[in-house]
C-alpha cells in the first residue's frame, strides 16, 4: 500500500521527470543491445552541419556509453529532477511548472552541446552522447532553490550545495579547456550555465525574481 501511494505521488507531483527517466532508460538499454541505434542518435557535429540532422542535439541525450554512465545520470536526475519539477509547479503554477521543467530539460540538451557543435563541426571523428548536459542544468536549478542544503560530494563528503556548484562550474570550465579524458566537460559546464540562466530568466519574467530573492536570503542568513 505504501509503495502504491509513493508511486501515485511521483506520478502526480513529478510526471515529467518520471517520463524522462523511463524513456531515457528504455532507449539506452535498447542501444546497448542494438549498436546501430548509436549511429542514428549520437551527437556528431559534422554530420549535423552537413546533413542538417538537428535532431541529434536532442536524441544524443537518450543514449549512454555504458551502464555506469546511464546509472549515474539517472541517479542524479532522480535525486534532484523531481524536486526541481515540484518547485517549478509551486512557483509557476501546476500546469506551467511541468511544462517549463520539460522545456528546461529539453532545451538544455541543445544548449549544452552548442559550444561543442561550433568547436567540432568540421570533425567527423568527434562524437558525444548522454544526458549529462541536461542533468547539469537540472542540478544547478536545484542549487538556486536550495543553496545552503547539503550535497554528498562523491556520495560521501557533505558539502553545501552552493560550494559544490561553484566547484563543479570551475572544474568543468578548466577541464573543458585542458582536459583529455574523453568526458564532455563542455556539455557539463554549458548545461550548468543554461540551468541557471533558464531558471532565472523565467523567474524574473514570471514572478519578478522570487527564486533569486530566496537564493539571496538563504545565503545571507547562512553567512
């Protein structure tokens, strides 16, 4: 009974996040079994530029390199996405909150990849995949709501959310310029930046800055 009640609450309060999780997991698992799916969905800037296959900005977020890549992204999305969707519903209204959460996630897939597109649009050898850019956007949106909450860095180190966010931005920016570890740090950084920009843009347009004011007050009281 408790399990059914919990599932009912998830469906009611965070339906978009649940749908994103389910769809991403299903398609990623299918891609693990059918490798040709990767060729159809992966982010390749040169293919996009020459064949005008713009859908790859979005479809690449539905596939992942392996189970660990998929599991980590979906774990973070499950932990924070539902909370962001609920806050959006409170701030922007029930229907518009869910719509804007979907728009945040989908737009972040493209926004987080645009820098890499411009950087590699003549390089057929460059490929990228995964939902990390969109997940980064969701994570930074959460930090705007709860900057003084505690996050477990590396799942074990208690860290204030604002400190973790600043460290994440700094590390991602540095590695995007200097890294050579086959990780999409560009997408991580620009996805995070987009999450901040998107949330604050709609916050000021819709409420006059309620989220920004709460962010300021939480930090002011924290210090």
